[in-house]
C-alpha cells in the first residue's frame, strides 16, 4: 500500500507543477485556463491572411513553450480565441498548420482583459 500512496503523491506533485507553468486545455474550442489568484481574458485575434493552427502560451519565466491551446480547432482569418490567464508576464506564439511560426509576442504584461492582434 505505501507504493500506491507514493505514486499518487508523485502524480499529484507533477500535475500541480504543470498547472503552475502551463496553459491547460479546458472544455470548449479555443478556451484554456491557467490557475492563479487573479485572472484576465486574453483574446487572440487573427488579422492575418493565414489560418492559425497552434497557439502556445507560456509564463515569461519558462524556457519551453506551453501546450497548444487550440487543440483540434483552428483560428481562421478574422476569428478570435480566448485564453484565461492569471495576471503576469506571458510569451505567446502562433503557428500555421505546418508549424511555421506566424507571430510571437514576448513579455506581454497582462493585468486585465487584453487582446493580441496577429497581423
């Protein structure tokens, strides 16, 4: 029985650690939530001529990109997706369906509802 308890504790610590660093997919297309004490909506609006297939959001202190928040959805030109993040500094990356980077925004300070316009 101690082995089961230890595995469960490690799994919980791993999940809690990931939750503090990455945006995790939530129900609904284009919507994700990052746990934190104060949250804001970060709208990503595609004003480019191409379709966005991947959007990664990571805390500025992270060295790796967070997971794709669009999942199986895509963001065609003229459309928006909303991410709920806690207030702070965020790095953002949008990629096309071939994983070519279309835009990045490093060091975006979010302290209230904010929009990232992709051109």
